[in-house]
C-alpha cells in the first residue's frame, strides 16, 4: 500500500493515541470481557509468487495459492475487487478452496468510490453487492475506501450508500481526506453516523499519515489496516502497542477484529503476521493458529 509511505521512518512517532473516552463508554455498553472475540488476520492478496518456499510449497501452482493461503490466514482483504468485479462462478470457486471460517473482505470497486465518489453509481453498487452476496458464509466486512478527494462536506453521499445497503452487507469505511480529522467534532459526528448505520470506522496505521490513526470504535467490531516498513524494528514495537490496545478492547467487550498486514514489499507480510499472532496468543491467552514459515537452508551448511 503506497498511501502514507515515506522513505525514512526513524524520526516518526509511532505511539498509538491515548485511550479514548468515547471508546471507554462504548466498551462499557458492550459489557464485560469477551474471551470469544473473533479475530481475523490477513493480507491484501494471496497471489504473491515470492511466497513459494516460504508459506507455499515449492511446486505450488498459481491456481493453488488461495488454498495454501487459507491454511495460513483466515481472511484476505481482496483488493482485486477494486479493479474487477468477479463473477459468481469465480467467487464460488474461491469459496470451495477455503474453510467455513475463512472470510473474504472485498474492496468496493473504484467506479463507486473514486470515479463517481458514491454519487449516481447505483448500477455499480448493485453489481458489487451481487458479487459480495455470492461469498455466502465466507463474506467478511466489505471495505469502502473513500477517494483522497472525498471531503467531510460530502458526507451525505456516504450516508446515502450506508442507509441503502443490503442487510447482509457489513461495511468498514476508510477516510483519507484530511478534512475528516481536522476537527474533532467532525470526527465524532462521523463516528456517531457510522454507529447509527452499523458501519465500522476503519483504522489505518501508516507512517506518513498519522492523522488517519483515529483509534475510534463505532461499534462491537473494528477493522485495522497496519502498514509496516519491511520489518524495520519499529514494525515490531508498533505491533506490541497494538496487541496491548487489542487486549484492552477485548477485555472491554469488543466482539470482532479484522487486522490486515501490509508491507511495501509484500514478501515480508508473513513474518510480521506471525509475530502479531504469536504476540496476541501470549498476551490474550488464546490459541489463534500461527503462520508456518519455511526457513530455507543456508547454502553450504548442514544445518
């Protein structure tokens, strides 16, 4: 993901914002510790050929990658739907390659979010929802990434989409324009609106745009896009902070978490996902299946 990417990260303050009073009130309403919180960890896509000999078998064919990906992760961000709406036949084929607990989180097509900015795109929305519905029990939270030029004064277009969505569709909204974060009142009104429509305010943690790290919950579920820096030491200290915050949310009653791992070079995503899951397991005292990475032997070594 290029959004918020910078060349030098050593001087960046990666601290998570302090715990929010509005979140505390929401968690109080949700109830006590939720030890059965559903956790979904994934990447933007499964088609990375460089993952052969790492998390895919050496002889794995491209049409087998999803099957092997689903043995390691339990969700995928599905960025490909931003560019192409797949047929029902393709979706059903994908679902047949994963388990019942696996979730696809399709990204809204660019014709909806970027070309038309949510206005006059009913036909595209219908096509997208038809594809999403085809995932059946494997459908996760759909991901609506607003255009960088979609400002807070255009909120009515977003409200119109949310209030007219099918009842079986859950939506997480990623805000990128700075106007959503420049005024705390606007942010709070936005989160209240999302809560009213049972939508999620997606949280993005990326080096060059610390304003989008709003850390606000809008309901019992949340969706996080974490953008690392190719296993820079800060990636791991940032993950440590996230696990601590997730434990606080879990203990407060959060019911469901999607956590998507991004790296500038996707080759490194499995290592960071493995670290994240292992840290979650030890801190939350759970047993989420970890990532199994094959370590290549060093040439000339017997061990």
